[in-house]
C-alpha cells in the first residue's frame, strides 16, 4: 500500500509539473546541440531537475522585465585569448545564448549589495564574506550596478531586488562580466 501511495504522489507531481510548464521544451534552454547535450548529461537524475532551474521566470509580453537568476548567470565558459595588457593570455567569458538574448533588455535581479568604493556598488550572489573578492566565488557571481539618477546609500550585505537594463561584457577583462544599468531598487531599499 505504501509503494502505491508513493507512486500515486509521483504521478500527481509529474502531471502538475508537466501541466503548468515547469518542464522546458528541448530547445527552450540551450540553443545549440552541444549546450543541450551538456544539460542532458547534467540532469540525468531527473528529467526536469536541472533544466527547469536554468529557466528564468518570464512575464507577459507587455514589456515587463524577465527575472534573472544566479544559476543562469553561472552557466558560463571561458576561453584563453591574448590581450594587449596580458600578452600571455587571459580568460575571456563565453556568454550563453539565453543571456545574449537578454542583452540591453529590462530585467529584475536580486542579491547582496557589495560596496566597491565610496560611490559605487555591485550586486552579489553571496554576502561580502563569501563574495568574489574573497576567493569564494567566480566573477560570474557579481554584477556591476549603475543606478538611475543619484546613487542611493546602501549597506554592505543589504539584500535588494533591482530592476534595470541587463548588459554583458565579453571583451574587456578589466570590467565586470555582467551589468545592470539604469537600476532602481524595487524591494529591500530601506
């Protein structure tokens, strides 16, 4: 009887997940066959465990922003190329196709505020003690912020949700990989 109950719960959950679109179509996440193969290899435990977590939450088609996730920003590869400042080569990011499609579009992103200097901040996946600067994470776990209007006073590790224009950088190794421009605080600002 217990096995039947577990089986029944599994069927109900599967139908619910399938019905409400939580399982993405084959090409909804990865655009190339290679990316699809990598995602399939990574998700062999479950047909929807990894792929559904990479999907950003989408709003209606009336110009409302997409919500980005740190998991999606973390789907990144690097290639070593020469640079004028680094003749032996430096690692340049290869931005995934889903993020390329969001370039210069309105997005919503949440994270922790990290002060860069007296006038600028970055948005981080992690708190300051575990952030990129401390060697606990990679450069894909932080976003440069340019606020719309005057820069507000914010506290270190303050958790905020920002809305702004997403921009990626794949050619300047002295700048952030990801940016949010014209940012406004939509949650957690006080």
